C-alpha cells in the first residue's frame, strides 16, 4: 500500500455570521484514498471548538468554547490542491454547490462507507 501526503485546502465557514476562510494543511492518502476522512467528519476536527481555532487562526476572542458540538463551523469542502478533487463536503444540499460536485461528494462518501464496512 502506497501512503502519501498531499496539500489540501479546508474551506471552513461559521454559520452564525458567514465568516469563511481556508485552512491549508497536509492530507494523508493510502493508494489514492483520502484517509483523513474520519478526522474531519467524526474525529477531533468535527468539533466546533477545534474548527473555530482553524477558522479564526488562533484569535481567542472569536473561538468557540469546547462543548464538543459540531454544527456551527461547517466544512464547505476539502480540496486536494494538486488535483482540484473535492474530498469531503458538508454542504451537498446547498444550492451553491454544482450537481457535479454533489455527485462527487456522494461517490466519495459511498466509497468510504464501503471501505469501512468491507
């Protein structure tokens, strides 16, 4: 199994005020599959307090208290920089995402589910 790293852009948005920013980091892949999926969808970076730290770049006055909730700071999308591929999104039902992007997100989610429960 080939394990690689690739730069990703995490598009975050605060649903209370609409503030958005892009957090750049490394994503981890195994045989081309995005292995950080759970980290963002259900792991430590699912929590609003952790996401607010990334969104507001350490501005303590804007960060959320840690109650380990997860619906205020949303991920509009996570994009693999070198390919432009959308790896994850929490806005697939919103109108501003194209049908092609919605289908790509659904395909990724279905594949992740199948891989997890093989």
